[in-house]
């Protein structure tokens, strides 16, 4: 086979790049289908999404780069996009073809990024997406004229309907054979001459000529600690000399570049776009309601209520089915194992760990399905606009509302949902306070304690005291979350408040296939990231609760044998060891052991208390367990071990304490991973634990001082 034939069939690496809200991800899913894999770029939480695309005899790897408005990197995702496109990334080879996804509705703005991509000198294709929406807005764009103006193939597409995809595949396959694109505009002679030595030095470092010219212009205005300058100090004197010459000539390269670039964009639009005058767009008519001062917030509350209902109530039957299937399979396999440690490890360690992972899947799937619907339809940006003023009062952006609301169901998907928050400090502050929102795992604890110690009476004749108590726990957590967020934003995560700059994308029907693919990726990512950690820690907790094996005294009732074994285990001894610490807040060693075991999952508190009191498969509504708790006596005083005051202190403790390894694991991953991520997770755990202890201490000791003991 000749070299040319080999080149024609060699695998291609295609980079998909574009502004946010251009339909880039929809186009990516339409091109690659289910042949995708999701990971993170090393060292950052920016996702790396790759898919496979068949181009006749060729197979192409398509990389969906993070959305960016320009190649001037201001955030980790923009830096990843720039390094990949320039071919300077240590984690990925340079692309063979760049596919620039352009929103036809906002062609002028999208051409800014296109003009920068052309300067890189790599084979390039422009996907002119959403031409149907542009036509509805009265814009008639000529792809042929646009091709002549840009010097690269332009293909009109409607990714949501699969239109233009065959032409796009053909253009991608042919792109490497076409002449390389050139910078579509020229710098003035004096500016180009001043930059020439710096450009040559960059070429000597391995930069392609087009990339070197682009980078030379960037470096003139870069800060002194720019990584390119610190890595190559020999560039500093060349940059200083170029800056001196430009100042002497009275030139500002950034201003000159902007003027020339936008003059070129205006010329392209004038040649390729014909404007008509349609009537009022249906997007404007919908916005008149969605963004209305009164109707907008009401509609938002209705949608959020629907989301909350779906996550909290609709997922429960599916979660029960998942739990039942896992347990059934677990017991079926356990019946094949001999009695002893191996069976105990399987049922109480591995199956319990797998169940703790899989039981979250329905909630995560429903959450991201709703978020995908809201995002792809164009509503999410409008919701952020509506809520920005309210959330800014506590230092958070409007986009933080949905993750906080999702925290009522489960903190794990809520933390993942913070990816819609662009500012790093805002996102970190939101992640740190999400666990204060009372998740569904706390509900069994609240239900057990309220049902046991709060009288089933009515207030004002119709309001349930038990219901009011439960509402109080939720309000306490929510109020604390907002207060702590305000504290963090004024101290630990202080920064200049950023004005909300949002693009309101046109409304569109979400693509079902794209939604299914996105939800599947999010669920798979959760299972890979959090699942391994949860499973491992669940097995560790099983070992701590099982060993060392104790010899149960003869005559011990069967119901008390498991309690005796637990008390003699490492976990039980740890409970005894921490009893002096928890006594001031009204807890004994049994509650201490249950708190330690609930690190695997908060609801494990109930089953651990059931094990201690020999109730067996106890639930929060178990009458036997409630009777045992009411009848329990302090062996030292003979008085009731648990009172309504102890119950309230315990509920307040769980409102604040981060007793959930799955949340800890996900927080560590989402705050940077590695040492940095685990430091933030450790800080969050310690801060919330200290706050929980102090709050429970105030409740218990304050109640005793008032004679409520």
C-alpha cells in the first residue's frame, strides 16, 4: 500500500469546538451515537468526552471540547480547549481536523471564535448549525458565500433533526486534503515587525507557524506569571522588546486586533447574510410570560415543585425495586456460601455496599433528565436570570438554586449538578453548603425519632405536631445552608461579585436521543467515581463491626447475641471510646456506634440501632424498635436513656453532620480530585461535624437548663 493510500485510511482525530448554546453537544451525539466515553482531563474536573465516527473506510475519534467564546483562556475548560487545538496539551495529540460549530442565529458573535481558529492553520470545517432557527428569525445565510469568505468548507446543519450530517461527514473526511486556512486579516506592518522575533522564537520551540503567530499576539498582553513565560524564560526579553516597540509606535495590539477582526466579521456577514423582517418571534412571546415579574417566578416554582416531586417521590418505587433486586440477588448467592465470615462479608459488606451505590441511580437519572430537559429547551438560563437577585443576597448565583433544591433528594446528584455554575468560588461555596439540605437519607432518622418521641397531636386543631417538627428540620437545614454560604462568600471564598451575563438561547425541543445519552453518561460517571469508594468503605465498616470475634456467653438470648458481638467489635469499642465525647450532647455508646456506622449511609443508623436492640430487620416505622427505645434505661441512673430532648438533639446533629461517604467521595472528586479535592472534603466534613456537635450541645444542655430533660 502506498503512503498516500495509508494516509487516506489512517484514523483521524477531530476536535469539535464552539460557543456555548450552539448545539455542539447535540451535534456530537448525532455524529457519534452511543460510541462514546467520558473521563476527566488529568488534574481538573473538566470532562473529556470522546466518541467514534465512521467516515467510509476511516474511523475518526471525535473530541467534544468544552464550550468557549474565544481562545483567550480564562477558565480551566477554556485552557483545555486552547491546549488541545494548539497541539500543546500533554494529555492529547493535536487534532487532524477542527470542526467549528457555529450558531446561525448569532453568526457575528460566533465568527469571532472562527477567526481565531482559522489562525491556527489546521484543517477545518464549519458546521453552520440551527439554520432552521435562523430562518425563523428572518436570517438567510448563504453557505457557499460563507465558504468563499472563510476559505474552509461550510455545511448547513440542523443537529436536532439530523439534517446535513452526511455532508458534514464528507467534509470532515476531505478536510486534510484541502489547503490549510490562513489568518483572514493582516496586522499593520509595524505591529507585525515588532512581533516577528517573538514569533520566530515560538516556532523554534515547536509551535506551528500559524500557532506561533497567534501565541505571539497573546503573549504581549499576558501577565508576567503566564505559564508559557515561566516555562521558557528566554521569551521574556523578546516580549519586553516587542512591548517597547509597540508603545513607541503608540500601538495597542489588543485594540488593533479587535478592530481588524470585527471589521473582517462585518464584511463576511455583509456578504453572506440577508436579513428579512419577520413578525414577533415565538421565543419573544414565550419570554413575555417566562420572564414576567409575577408569572415568571410562579412558573419557576411550579417547575421546581415538579422536579422535587420527581426526585423525592417518583424515584422511590424504582429505588425500592433496585434495592429489592440487589438484596434478592445477594441472598440468592449468599445461600450458596457456607455460614461464617465469607457469607457475612458478602451480605453485610459487599451487597450492602453495592446497594448503597445502586440505590442512588434512579434519583440521579431523574435529576439529570429534568436538568437536561430544562437546559436543552433553553429554560435553565432564564431560571438563573429570575433567581439571580435572590441568590446574590447570600453571595450565590442564580444557577445555585437547582443544585440546592436537588439536595433535598440526595447530595450526590446535587453536587454533580453544580457543574452548571461557571465561577469557581460560587461553585465551591454551593458544594460546601449542599449537604445542609436535608436529603432523603435523613428522613428515616427523622421518622423514627419523631414517631417515637413526638406526640401524635394537633396544633390549632388541624396542624400535626409531628409534621411541624419534620418541617422544622428541613427549614433549619435550608436556613443554615444560606447563612453559611453568605459567611463563606464574605470570608473563605471572598471575591468580587460578578454581574450575571447570560445568553438567552432560543427555545427548542430537546432531542430525546441526546437526553438519553447524556443521562447514561452521568449515571455511568457516578458509578465509576463514587461507587468504588462507597463499596470499599462499606467493606471496611463491615470488618470493623465484625472483628474481633467475641465468644457469646452461654444462655445469651438470640436477640442479644448480635448486640454483644457488635459491642465487642472494633466499632463497638470505638463507640465506647467516644462515649465521653457524646455524653454532653445526650448520647450513649449505642448512639455513638450507630453514628459511626451511618458514615456508609445515614439511614444505616436505624438498622444499627435495630441490631443493637435485637429487633432484626428494623425500619424507621418498626413498632418493636420504637418500643425498645422508649423502654431503654440508663444503667447508671435507671432513668430513661432516650427522651424527647435527646431525640431533638440527635435530629439537629443529623441536620448538620456530613455522615455520608458517598457525598464525601463526590465532593472530593468535584472540587479538584487528588490532595486538593480531599482537603476540601475533609474541611467540609470537619466543619459540619463541629457545627453539628455545637448545635446538639446547645439543644441538649439548653433544654436541661430549662428543665426539659
